[in-house]
């Protein structure tokens, strides 16, 4: 196949997978296979740069930063919606619609949709390719944010259709998921940057970047729900529009529902008011639209809102409560996070008694004091947050918060580096940090070790059985069974789960290492790009920063992490425990191992290995480690001040190895 042909086929195939993934929510291939197609296309386009087109799936980022945004006129104005706040309002809306249409006796068909809390955008496609993307602006003209919208994966760079319509203006919402919002705020807190108040502001801030590479680092998402000006699109109802958009490869919200009466719309509103916290993004209500486009036309507009639609707004969840104390929590990187301990209060279905105050500066900015009455809400409906201090309720008894000087967990000094908002525990072996670290390592998104929960980790650390994450792999069933509230069976489960995690993907392992600024996504990017831990051990900050999606902060952090001797030590210990990322297994296979089937006994103190480690190493390479010397022993490895096992080996004429000889033999 010629290169231009292969390029064409790859684009079509990638386009199809984008459609399956984003529009239909039904991917057919694994992310890794998709990435492979994309990489192949990048490679071919590099060979033939003349064939690169702006709608190629490789062209999502890369534009130079702008000086300012141009303005774009909307061919059809972008309207806003009237609001209703309860069922009575909604019924009144329906009655008005019926009256104006002269349809008092027949129920109106509506479409009810979630009101996504993001930013309205308009996308223009001309004969297929995405040409312009704009904000709503004043409704008549918006800002040209094409470069930024190109970075949103669910916005296709080319519309599907055979042939695609000559002109298509699509309207919808760009938003940020709650998970992404949390990730970004956490990063910002660590860098001492001001936090985004909610996912909507975060999405807005991201779309208003003059440098699209910044937008690309914030993973935004989209749902399309309307048409603007179009040529060559034939639809009769709003429901048809949604089906059309989906077929064209755009992402639509699957919860949208056709309702045969306002009662049914009301049911939808109540249902989603209840269920809204199950969603991975924030909604602030339900949008209700008359389904028939003909009836929509008959109803028309009033000022800048259509008469055929309205927004049913959910009430905001806020409660007042008292701050009983401000405590500090030690994170995995030693970050000390002040937390408001509050009089428990029910906010929207769950009891809130703690809320993070992020850092000292945030506390000063909000002026939260111990004893204050505050207003709490759930940011993005999930994470409790102090939004306001009721200063008028102060009695004068309130106390200001001061950061403790020593770590509550290990007593080491707490330091705040110049320019950083975050104070950190300077302790090198702080149990609180270790606990968070192990917990993170074992978590679902990282090594995915079941049965290893908080209280187990606490005990393991308290008893000195776990001093770093690698120690998990050296635990025995008896050690675990000796812990509080631990039956034999559960101990076995713990050990089995740990065992079962020995061959994670490289991305999971990297994520689990808990490198600052490296979350799940970045871990995957790094893993895909470098392919092995060995490659990462030698990687330079420069090489890292050249990887797409890796900014300077991440590059610096990753390079520093892998450059540390403690990291080397930890990786060696993990590898010796048989923790080998999947990609590397083949290399490590024991087929041509020099010690296959050989039995080893260790005696005396080893200086460069821990005994357990050496035993695992032997096992992994297909040998056997035993604790007794017998005629079946092949080698006895002697360390410092060996005991009777050494004598016995001499007596039986068994080969004796020094630690160095052993190390050479196993290639360690
Ligand atoms: S339709 C003429 N549908 O809500 C109708 N809007 O307050 C225009 N929004 O500016 C909007 N989800 O940003 C519509 N499913 C949805 C929506 C939605 C969120 C936003 C949109 C609009 C605002 C109106």
C-alpha cells in the first residue's frame, strides 16, 4: 500500500474509532491499540508532511499561542434560557406553551435533557472539516477559540456524513468532569496557584487560554445539543437533531429523554435531582424543550430566550455549621493540609463534618477561624467546601489558625519553601506520609491490590513490617495473620491480592510510585512513551519535556524522582520481589536462567541485599531458596559472620558463593 493510501485508511479507521468511542460510547478497541494507530499515522505524516491536513486526527495541538482572540459572528444567535424553579413554575410554562399554540387540550411532547454546567460553544463544519469554534459571547458574536476546541477529544475534527453537509453549525456544552476538576485543583494547590471555584470556572479558564497547549493539559469534554445555521440537514424534531448529531460523530448526552407530557418531564427532573451525584460531571438542572421544530417555530422568542424551552433549576445545596477545630492532615508527599472539623451537618443527602481548607493562604483569604459559623456546600456536589464565613455571628472567641511547627505524625519540622503555598513535613520516614503512600500504591487506579485498607496499612507500618511500598511483597501470611482482627482466611486474601499485583502495567506501577504531578493519565503517557523503568531511570528532564502533554513541572518532577538514589533502591527492591511491569516480563523470563532449578541457601548477613530479596530473586529466576543445607543444596551464599550452615556446606562439599559471586550469577 502506498503511503498516501495508508494515511487515508488510518484516518478513516481512527475516525471510526473516535465515533465509536465518543459518539456511541461503545469502543471496539483498547486504548493502547488506538494509540498505536495514531502513532503510525504520526509517523507516516512525518514522512510526508505535505499530506498533513488540518482535520487529521494528529492535528489537535500545535498552534502557536495567540495574542488575543478574534471575534466571530454567529450565523444564528445563541440564546439563553428562561428559568423555572419548581413544579408549579414548570406547569405554568407548559400551560403557556399550550395556550400560545392553541393546544389547551392536547399534551405537548417535550425532550428533557440534563443541563450541563459548562460553557456554551458553537462549532462550524464546512464540507466536513471543523473550521471554527466560538464561545457564546453576547449571543450575536463570540470569541474564536478554535485552537482550544481542537484539543477537546470528543469534538471531531471532521464531521461524518456521505457527503458531509456543506455547512453545519452545532451548539453544545464544553465541560470538565469532577475528577479532572479535582486533579487540576490539587495540582494548583501544590503549586500555590489560586484554585478554581468549580468545574465550570475551570472549564471556562481552560477555554480562554491563548496558548492551546495549556487547554490540552486540562482534559475537557463536550455534549452537543442543538443546531445553529445549517445547509443540507433535514430534521423535524429536537429528537431527530440529537440522533443526527450522534450520527455525525458528535457526543450527545445519552440521558436525554422524550416525554409525552409535562408530568413525564417532571418525573425526569425529580429523578435526576435525586441521581445527579452519580454523574461524573456537574449539572445544575434540566432543560426542557418542545420536541417539534414546527411548534418551536410557532412559539418563537421573547427577548433573548426561546418560548419553547426553559431550564428547571435545582436548588443549590448550602448549609451553615460551626468550625470546631482546624486540624492538619499529612499527605503522601508530606503536604500538610489544614482541614476544618465541623459540627456534622446534612448537606444534600449526606453528612458533612470535614472540609479541606487547602492551605494556609486559603484560610487567610477566606478568614476562617476556629469557632466560626461557616456556609458549606459540596463543590461539584461531591467534595465539601467552605464557601463563606458568617462574620456577623462572631463572638470574639474565635481563634485564628496557625500552622503547627512540627509534624503531628512524626514530629519532624514543617517547612514552607519560599514561593510555595504548601507546607510540608520534612520528615524522611514519616508514618503518615508512608501510610498515604502505601494506600495510594495499593489503590484501584494504581496497583489495584484488594484487601489492603487503611487500618491494615496502619498496623503494618506501626509494627515495622512495612517501611516502603516494596515491603508489601515481602510479607508472609503469618505476619499478616498476627495483626489485629485478622483471621487466617483474610490474611491469605491479603497475601493473594498482593501476589496478584506483581505484574501491573507499566503505567499502573508508575502511577503507584506517587511521583508528584504524575496522576493516572500522565503515568500512562510516560509509560507509553518510554516503555520501561530502565529507560526512565536514565531519562533527562529535556527528553521528558519534549513528550506531548508533559509540561515543565511534570518533566522536572519525574526526572528528579528517577534521579534519586532512594528511587533506584526502591525499584531494585520491587524488581527483586518479582514486581515486573507486564511489558518487561518476557525479558525477565527464566528460560535461559543460569540458576534454573538450583537450590540456594543464604547464611550470614548480606550487605547489598536483604535476605528476603535475595530469596525472591532466586525464585524469580527459576531457582529455589531453602533455609536448610542438605545434599540437595546447590549453592550456599555466605555473608558476614556466617553460622553453622556454612560449616555444614563445607562438610558436604557444596559450592560456596560470596555475595559478589551470587550477585554476578543472578545479574543483579
Ligand atoms: S439549549 C435556545 N440544552 O444552559 C436553547 N442549553 O441557560 C439554548 N446548557 O447557554 C440552550 N445544557 O450553556 C441547552 N442540554 C442543554 C444544555 C444547555 C446546558 C446551557 C447553555 C445555555 C445555558 C442557558
